[in-house]
C-alpha cells in the first residue's frame, strides 16, 4: 500500500483494487482508519480526535487529487498538512 503523504506522525496510504467506496487509509501509531474520499467521513477504524481532524482537514484540501488517483490508479505524493 503506497504512502502518498506523511504529516505529524500520520501516514496516508492508498490501495488500488480495494473495495468500494473510494477510500484512503490513515495510520497513526497503533491506530488505523479508513476515510471515504467522497464524503471525507471516517468509515472504519479509530483515530484520536485530534489526528482525525488533521486527516479530514488535509483530505479536504486534496479531495480532488485523491479521487483522481483512485479513478486513474496512478500514485503520486501529495504535500503534507502544514
């Protein structure tokens, strides 16, 4: 599962050929969560509240890029949350 971004100890990964809906994985220490790209909701797993907010803020900035990667199945690195 390729890493597409990393910030504040959070690793964002995308996995092609995975089940619908379009989603990405966020890993923070022992925590792991899946986020729906279309709605930006956490659909599975757990993250501390602060990490969840940072992931959602980052994803809102790169939502179009994430959807494009999912649809075209072409990975690229995205900038971190600053």
